């Protein structure tokens, strides 16, 4: 079976065509056709805004379920550092990792440590990079897709380092395969994820031939089980290796925390990310060395598959950072050796994937633009979205492209009816 | 330019309106993407038109940005009602700026505005009358 092209799916039976998702979509990928929401696969970047807002639970995430654990002879959990922020103040990362072990993962790896390792590599990368600046973080799969689609000029600004969850997955699969003496493919490496977009980066990776992960289980899916397991942990071994530097990756500006450079900027939330990318494209931010862009508000703790409200979660992260310190526990020499040895090298190039113009012939595209503006003048400009497009301008564009009719506008149709009555 | 094959759009820019500053050049950039102009030209237009727009926002009372696109050329003309430039040659030099400390605090006024426009466009003409206003006409070949 072909893997789903996106990490979210619309359930037609539940959709009432209210258009809440359509109006929230930052890339205008959704239309309401015959009373049901439809997604244009080409335009969707998997940001999850629609998933977050749907009042009818008609959008579901295409993530891995806990039951899939059984498919593997040996399962490894690779929890996003966000997981540490989801529990009561006195619950510490090591306990959470032990709880993961208790609910059925044979090996549990502290991904935050790998984040910390990547911070060290990033420092070296920025120190030796010749530009173009700002370098833009590539950890959020939605940001990478957004840039490839709407800012193809900025693809060359993306950091070219393998992201922590991928490099960690590769390493732990090898380790487990050796110690368990089973072939690597019998091992399931599963990311515990705060957002559905991680799934699309597993099914259709960018910068990789094939993902090193076998799936992503939502934090919200296993949260109840973890709470149960936390009640009586029998084992007592040290699984947490990370300091505050790795744990901080859960929040906006976390990737910057461990970096020496002063000229760094952290931006989160889809609209602010779009705004800052416009600034970068206009040459406004050339003095910034590193730009961390995360699509969810406040960073990964704002992911739609988390359980704790993000403000509480941020408080917890800050507490943990204080507790475990801002001094990396990763040996700088080791990080440098790995960096120079190609451990962080991307296996495939990230390619621009711009949206197609209105017409492949520029002359015709200009004509269509003029036509669009002409149609737009006749529309009421109320952006009511009752036509099935998010706003008047998009309807005008759809009409020009032959994908909608001007009669879809309820105001124009009403006027027409009044005239003929 | 034959009128019917040319896409024309005009934007008004208000002096000191920093909240909306940059919107016009961003709009132009989006139009170019919809026409399918090459990424390199889009990048250069984005930088040059933004600089010109910001010059109006920072120094002038008001202005207009007119954009004409056909299949061979993009012409962007920015005209403002403002103080004008006494010595254009000087203003074209990198690092020369008359920005106030407040503007510099906001990250503007590095004296790269006009030089940046010149560097990124294929043709750039600046005319000005002191006390009346400035006109910047830039073009990009397609």
C-alpha cells in the first residue's frame, strides 16, 4: 500500500463543511466542495492547523498506534524531549523513560541527549559555514516543506545536518541489532511525537533516502498508560543522559540555548514563521547567523498531539533546564569527531518544490492574473468563505483556473435573484 | 509595452507606517511567483523593492509603488512626496545614510538602501527634487 501523502486525514462522514479548517489553512490548501472539506495535496505542508481546530473531530492523524508495537521483535522508544514536559512538576525525565520501558519498549533512548549532540554539531557547522545567512533550522518538518514550497530561494539557507531523531534512530537500531543478535529490520524504532508532522517526515523524508524511524506514536496516545506505569516503577536504572541543553529543544529557542553565537533568532507559530521568512527573503535578516523556526506556537510543546497546555509545559521545561543545568553533558571532542566523520551528513539533497504558477506560459499567467483582479473587483470582498474558498481573492483565482464558478459567490447570486424577481 | 500584455498594480505607501511596511514588496513577490518568474529574479526584486519601500516609509510623507510586468521585463517605480535627495551620487554610496538614531535603533539606516537597489536590479534610475520628492525607477530583465 502506498504510504499516505500527509500526516492528517479528513473523515468525510464526520465533516459538516463548516470551513473552519479552510479559513485556518496558511497555504490555502483546503476548499469546501459539495459540503465537504477537500485538501489539495500539492499545497498541504502538514502544519496541522486544521487538525487543531476542527470542531467535529473530522480530521485524524495518520500516526502509528501503540498496538503496532507487537509488529516488532524488539521496540525502541525515542521520545521527543516534549514528553518530559507533560507530567506533574515532581515527575522527572528518568522516571518517564522508565515508564516507557514498563509499557513495552525493550530499549528506551533519551533523544534529548542526541539533541544536545546536534547542538554541538550545529555550533561547529555555523562556525565553519560560508553562508548564505541566516542558516535556518531544519528540525521542524513543516518548516522544511513550507520553505521548499513558498520560499524556494531559501532552501539553500537550511541547515544541512541530520536531525536528532533520525541520527539517533540509526544509532540505536544498530546497537540493538548487535546486542540482541537480530536483523535490524526486526527492530522497530518509534518516535514518541508531539505532532503529526513527524509522521510525514518518516513516510516521505526530505534530505534522506529513507527514514531511520519505523513510526511515530502520539504522546496523547500513550499518556494514560504512562501515568499508570509511573505509579509503581520497579526498575531503577539511569536512562536520562541529557542536560538542560537537550531538554530545552522542546521549546522555542531551545536549539539556540546551547550555541555560542549571539546573532540567533527563534520564531514559532505558523504566521510568525511566514512573516520572518518574508523578512529573510527581502534581505532584512542577513546579520542573523542562525534562525530557529518552529511551526507550532512556542515550539514543539505546542504540538497538537500533546496533552499538557503549552504554557504549563514551558514552565516545566524551564524548571528541568534549571535542574539539569545549561552545561552540555556531551563531550565536545566526540561531537567534533562525529561531525568531521560525517555522522550528521544528510543523505539526500533538499530540493525546492515551488507551487506551479497560474500558467506554465508566463504571458498566459499574466493574462490570468489580470483576469483574477477583474473578477476580484466584482466580488463583495467580505471573505465569508460560503463559496467554498477561504476568501474572495482565492475564489477569483479558482475561477480563473477553472476550478470554481463565480456563481459560487452567495452575495452575487442573491443579487442576481433579486434582480430577476 | 503593449498594455494588454502588461500586468499593472499600484500600491500606496504611507510614511512612518511601520506596521504595514514591507507589505507592498511582499505582494509583488507573490505576484511574480504566480507568473512563474525565475527564483533568482524574484530574490532580487524582493530585496530591491523592499529597500525602496522602506525608504518611503522612513523618509517620506507618502508615496506610490507602481509595478508593471510583461513577459520581458519587470518595471517598478517608486515615487514619493518627501524631503528629496540633495546629492544622489553620495546617496548611492554604500554606508552613506541620513537615518536618525531612532531609525538606526530599529535596524534601518545602514546606508545600503540605494546601493542595494542598484546592485540587485538590471537598471536603476534615481531622480529627486529637494523639498518635493524622489522617484526611483528600477527594472529587471526576464
